[in-house]
């Protein structure tokens, strides 16, 4: 059994990715500060934070699933912001592909948890 949310691979990966998004978004133009930069940072950070909240609510399976669903939605939102970053010329194809692949992996892990909450709930 997991001792805490930090033991979850999906938390670890999503946290790592949010830090990578932070680093790469430092290079976005200043005029994007309150739009794309802020939005991609917020959505990417919401993924691990919602996982942490879900873990604390795992004694209530419906709440657990709801928070994981929120995390999955934030994952999808992050992918859209990454698309914008590519199309605006702020990241290259390699970076875009990397983030797409890794966030798809996060989404699959979250989907698995949502489909089988009994593996995680108390």
C-alpha cells in the first residue's frame, strides 16, 4: 500500500513535468506572461495537486475519482497549451512531442486509477 501521494508514480511524473513546463516557459515572451505562460503553468501544476487531494480523499471513492477526473482534465488542458506554445513558435517539435508523450502517459495512469479506484482507496 502507498504511504503517501508522493509514492505514486503518476504524482512523481506529473510533478516532474510541471517543473519542466515551468523551466521551458521562462523563455516565453513577456507579453505571454498573463496568458499562455500563466495558464500552462497553472494547469500543469494542478495535475499533481489534484492527485494529492485525491489521495487524501481516498476513503471516499466518489471523491477520489472526482479529484482524479479533475487532474485528468488539467492534463488535457496542459496539452492544449503545449499545442499553442508550438504553434506560436515558443517550443520546437521535439519539445512538443516530448510533452505530448509524457502527458499522454500521465493521462493513461490517471485513467487506470479512475477505472480501478479500489486499488487505491481505503
